[in-house]
């Protein structure tokens, strides 16, 4: 069996970890972790929003397949998390930190979901309920750091680490386990001790050339997103986000506390996985925050893995996705793969036994949240990356194609380039096929009939006639609509 610790941050860009890009941000604990295992340089989220990203990570299914295509939508009833799957194979599972998959608000319901040890469960609502009303307000304002000296003990990150350390003390030597520690930091509104943010008072994050991108030749919705930033003097842009970067270094320290406890209480034979859910635009392409785009600033995420069979200090440059993580965790515990999962384990790639597992990595967007119209409201997007080229199909706007080898900052949209037409079609076909294979509820002829696609189908009401019944390995096989008999192939062209 195995012992696995899964560490996760929120809104931490690929280049906010010094081991990935030396920007001057201080992340010594994560840098040390990177040196102890493999660092994936082309890892991608399934959707750059908190809940959908977590759905992909902890179920092994795309957000559109499990009812988590936006925040505030609980996982579908027939969806099982990696915690449930491991628990049902006798593994002790514990989840500490931000969950965001229960359909509640940002903080969650405070109730331990099925599959995890309730004695260690601790989501953000649990944290807030430990505070007085005045303390809650202080914890939700970055201004608190200017008026008070915040002790580590007051922060959510520190309390999550404490619980993780307690788990390791009590269980590190006696059994196989899967421990998740999911930090909210460095996500806003930002809260950390003064020593962490003060060091960045005169610091400016290095600007990418795409901060100068004023979106010529880019989709119209991105110009709406950019708003007044398009008229701003782009040469005057400065990224002096001391609170954000302070929390980035603070959560690094908290991760270091947990890693020290792993070594002290569980020994060396532990596999460590670390990632973040998504990034932040930080003025690239005149945009901010996260949202409906496939740009690297929000979709490319840090991903490290250390453990038995993984060469220390190794690097894998081939594309991987959050969708690979649940299959990887199952393989670490020797649990058979789940046939209906759309992706494979990347353990062999991590160990250098193969160069590449994925032909493509898929990214999507539906909307940010169901109960307000921020973040552009409904902005359906499906995108694909093959290791060099990235195609984004923006259903309600125009599309994008980038050659990241020649144009790493995604400045030049090649969607109308005749020279790249065949490449765009190949990637487009991959998206359409993936939508059919993964039971994407938003699929239809309109995704194929794009203005640039010369051989698109003639729209029909039935379109491809493709169907895919839900496969739930916890229940009997579903019955075919046409025959009433057990289905033989879940994904197929429906009989007429």
C-alpha cells in the first residue's frame, strides 16, 4: 500500500514558486520539495475557478461531467471522490482545509463529506465558527494587517497545518493513509503575519511582455473583461501586491511545517503531491483575477511530486492535467483504474518510465458562480493544449490559437492563419471528440460550426447523435433506452 500527503494552495501561479521561475518571491520550502522529486513544467487545471478545479482534482472527472462546472453547485449524487474510493479499499483518509465541493458558499457547510475522517475535517466555516464576530470581520480584510500584528495562530493556514501535524503524529507510523491539506492562501482577501508581507513593500513582480497586450485580434469578451485597463498606460503598470505575495511566502512556511512533520512522524517512504487550483491574470492581457480564458497565467499551475521511484531534481516538460491526479493517487495505492475516468495516471511519467501520458490537456469554463453575474456571467469555453499549440473555442465570441513555442506569452492569435489551419482543425477535432467521450452536457453543433472552420458540418438538430450514459461503478450497469437491456458500450451513437 502507500502513504500519500497531498498539499494544495489556492490562486498560486506557476511563476509564484521560485523553483519554477526565479522572480524574487521567497518559497524555500516548496523549492526544497521540488528538488526532492519531479517538477512538472506544463501542468494545467481543468478550469480556472476554485470549485471546478477541485472537482477535476478530487473526482478524476471534468467539471462538466460531475455538476461542478461553476462554484456553488454540489457534486452530482452519482459522483464519488477519491476519498470515498480509497476509504472503500480500507485506506485511512483525512481532508483538512478548503473543500468547496459541497454546493455551499465560499466557506462550505462545515460538515465532513462521506469518505473522510470526521475527526480531522476542518473547512473554512469551521474556522470562522471558532472566531468571534469581530474576529471574523478582521479575518476577511487585508487592512487588518496594517492595524494589527497578526499572529500565525490566528490564521486559517496555521490551524490547518496544526491539524495535519496532529494527524501525522497519531497515524504516521501505524497505517497507510491519504492526507489532504488544502490551504486557502494565498487567495484574497489576504491575512498573514507582518514579517511576511513587509518584505515585499518595495518589491515589484517582474512584468511579462503580455502586460502590454491590448487585445488586438483577441475575442471581444476579453476587452469587456479588461475594461478601463485597455486605456491605461501599460508602460506604467506595476505589480506591487505585497499582501498577495506575503501570503504566498506565508503558506510556503506552513507547508514546510507539514513537510517537517511528515519526515519526523511518517518517515521517508511517503509520496508528496503538491499543486494549486489556478492562477491570477495579474494585468496580463489587460486582465485581472481569474475567469473565462485559457491563458497560462490562470491555467498553468505548479505541480510537484516526490516519493519512491521518482528521481530527485527531475523535470518533466510534457503536458499533464489535474484530471490525471485521481488516477495517479489510485495507482499509488495499488487500486485498479476506474474505466470511465477520462484520463490516466501520470505515475510512470513522474518516475521517468515514459516521456508522455497525455496527447492533449483540456481546459473549460462555464461561469464563475450561479448566484450573481460577476466574471462575465455565462461564458462557455472549451480549450485544448498539445504541448505546443493551444486552441480556445469561445462559444459566444471568437476563437484563439497560439503557438507557445514561438509565442510563449500568447500575444499573437493565429486562428485566421492559413499556415496553421490544419493544426487548428486537429485541435478542434480533439475538443469535439472529448466533449462526446466525456458526456459534456453543453455539446452540440454550435461548437463545431465556427466561422474559421471551412469543413464544419451542416447544423442538424440531432448533430452527431452521440450519447454517453453515466457509468457508476458503485451501482448496477444502466439500461439502454432503446432496448431496456444493460448497456454494452456507454459511449456510442444513439440508435434511432
